[in-house]
């Protein structure tokens, strides 16, 4: 092997940009805005990851802050963008609620004690202390299928004190009603990438999202 610069292993511009982004969001100088930026953990489509756009993440975060109330507890089930938006410290009232992110993707373990590993295939394999402890449970299941929503519904019931907000495909309307007593809202959640399926929110309380 020679010792000229030409022999040095080279990183592609794409890899360098990804590394730069990682260090910016996790390094010692990272601000809460960096660490909790939506997209700080990149989408992995193999895990059905489609992040909300900023407006939707903000709207959902404001909704759960309002519904949880001062001192309230919020569970984000397979909905890490809303967790991140709540933790950025930029929304009024966000420092008066506590929030946990239940996720299958262990990259979110970077959020320490706020992270709870969750696999919908084992819907009740959760710490006993979480039972009935959340004022608002927001869930966005990975798949648009009855089997998936039925299992996520078990988790939601386990965690919930009452208020439930579900974001999923419009085609899940009947299941959302039958499994969790949820009603479709007018508000249209949007993602950073356009999805083929129409997405909607469903709630079991009189939500601000009901009227768009
Ligand atoms: C459709 S995305 C919802 C993300 C949401 N739109 C957001 O921006 O936060 C589905 C989520 O389910 C998670 N997921 C994938 N496999 C899962 C599993 N087996 N159990 C629970 N969650 C899973 C993904 O990591 C992803 O966060």
C-alpha cells in the first residue's frame, strides 16, 4: 500500500453530510433544537417510518399539551416526531407536561429514560408502572392493518387514563371506531414525503382537530 493521499479511504459526499448531521444533533454543542429536531433520527422505510412535516408535528404537539393540561403525562406510541416536537422547548406549555416515547427503533434510546422499547407484536410487554398513567395517548401504528391496530389498541388501553388520539390511514376508520371508540377528525396530518394513503386523526374526545 502506498502512502499518497490517493490511497486514503474516501467518504462519499452523502456519507460526510450524514456524519455532519449526526455530530450536529448529538455532539457536545447540540442544543435541544438540534437533539430533538424531527429528522435527527433519519427515516428507515423498512420500519415503516414516515415523519410528519413540521406543521403537523407542531399541531399534534399543541393538541396533546392542551389536552394533557398542566402536569399532564403524554405517551407517544410509535410517534417519535411528536415526542421530539414536545421536547424542543419551543411550544407554550411544553415544559409543564412530561412525555414518553414508546418505540421499536432503538436509535431513539438516545433519549434516555424517556424511551420505552415497544413492539406492537407484544402489546402488553411494558413496564407495569406505565399502566393507566397517561392523560393523553397518541399512537401512529406502523401498518394499516386490522391485526396491527388491534394490538396497538391493547397497548393504548393499557397506557391510557382516557384521552386517545390516533393517526393512521383513513381506511382504518371502522377499526378505529370499533376497537377504541374513536371518531375521525377533519384535520389532515401531512408527512415530509407524500404518502399514497390518505392519513387522518381519530379521537375519543372533542378535539380541536375535529374541525380541521
Ligand atoms: C407510520 S410511522 C409513524 C411515525 C409518525 N408519523 C411520526 O412522524 O412520528 C410508524 C412508527 O412505527 C414504528 N414501528 C416500526 N415497527 C414497529 C413495531 N414492530 N412495533 C412498534 N412500532 C413500530 C416506526 O419506528 C415508526 O416510528
